[in-house]
C-alpha cells in the first residue's frame, strides 16, 4: 500500500490559507470590508484543517503496518 500524501496535502492547504490571508489584507486595503470576515474565516479554517492533517499524519506513523 502506498503512503498517503500527507505532506503534499498539508503544504497545499497551508498555501491556500496563506493566499486567503493575503487576499483578506488586500480586500481591507481596497475597501471591501464586507468580504474580509468571510475570507479571513476561510483562511483560519485552512490552517485548522492543515493542523488536523498533521495530527492525522502523526497518528498514522504511530500505528504498526502489519
């Protein structure tokens, strides 16, 4: 069985969270205040998802593969 791509998935989700965070800053600077909260929430959700994937990765590595 092939190893699940935890590292690539985590990296992609963290990158998406970073892009969304930068977008939120840009939206605030341009004056689109009504969208900043939604985009910021999505960015935080991406970071939480990435941390849960890392926790799953750690748990996966601790289980013996028989």
